[in-house]
C-alpha cells in the first residue's frame, strides 16, 4: 500500500524555523520591488496609452516659458502652446509615461522634437484630451523604449516573490513538496542575488540618454544568465528529489519476474 503521508521529514523543524524569515524577505523584497519598479510603471503607462488613443491632434506653436525654481533663480524651457475654443493652453506632459523625467528615453525623444521645432521655427502637433482640453501630450505613442528595460523586473521578480510565499507555507506546514523547494534553496539564493543586481542595473543603464549600446548589450547578456538561473531554480523546485514519501514502498509487485525475454543458464539467448 502506498504511503499516504504528505509531510517532508527531510527538513527538520529547526531548519524550517530558520528558513521562514528568509523566505519572507524573499517574498517581501522582490514582491515590493517588482511591483514598484516593474509592473506598476508598465501598467500605468499602458493604461494612459489606451486612454490617450482618442486624443485629438491639435497644431501648436513652440514658445519659451520662464519661471522661478525652488532657489529663486529663473529657469527657461520650451513648451508647446495650443488653442482650444479660443483659450490657450500649454502641453505640460511629453508622453504617457507617469514619470516626467526628461532623461527617460521616450520623454527625451519628444522633448528633442520640441526643441528642433523651436530651432526651425516650425509648428508642432500635440494630442489634446477631448474631455479636458488643458491636458495634452507631445506624443501619445506607447513608450516601448522606456518600458522594455522594466520587463525583467516586472516578470522575474514576481516569480521570486511566489517562491518566497511558497517557502513560507512550506516552512509553516511542512507539506511533501517542500523538500524539493528546500533542496533548491541554494539555487534560489544565487538566482536572487544575481537577478536582484543585474535586472535593476539594466534599467539604470538604459535610463541614460543617449544609451551606451555596448553597455546595454553586455548587461542584456547578464540578464539572460539571470533568466537561466531563475529557470534552473524553478526546475529544481519542480523536479527535485522528494524523499521516500513519494515512493511506492509497498510489497506489491515484488514477486514479479524481471528480465524480459530470453532463457536462463545455458539457454541464454537461445530459442
């Protein structure tokens, strides 16, 4: 009869007690960072892009605006001035990105086009909200250049968080599958350290404008190594040895004659 136990005797209570806070840190750190720096900016930008699809193309003139900064000094910048129903507005946002950082790739492209129009004394097209005419964008395109470096964190970090949650459940209740996860803990630790450094570094390198494409290419290779480490951790957790609990220890089938076809003794390999 097959054993019906589902606990993992290979992992002692002491080891599970030590592992519990470590699994919690894995889930908390990677879950929070994956959401704040990966998923949230992507979800927000895609949502803004979908909402801006009905924005109306409106001609605008590039002007110079002047204002005082926090230190009291005067600051000047280029802005697109447009008119709706006889009232003038300024396009204050460059793209659908939630981040107004001018060094962000797509923001920098839009602002560069704005400066070029000003230098050539040319009009420019802005995209105006039909619901609120004071809201306008220099570009309503999906900002792929600013979003793709966030994909490793958006997709990879939640997997580390899920592993941390699974580890917490396993450390508390010691189910049968926890042995596989515990045996792969070293791989998870290495993958977390590697990806926790490399994935944000890719975002940091691509945040500079213009990009150093040689550095981006090298860091992308490191990202691929990190993805391989993450895959190895997942595979080790799913296919690792579970101990004797998952094996059939019954005596059923022990009297089955093995060896397949063929004779015995001097009749071996003879008809």
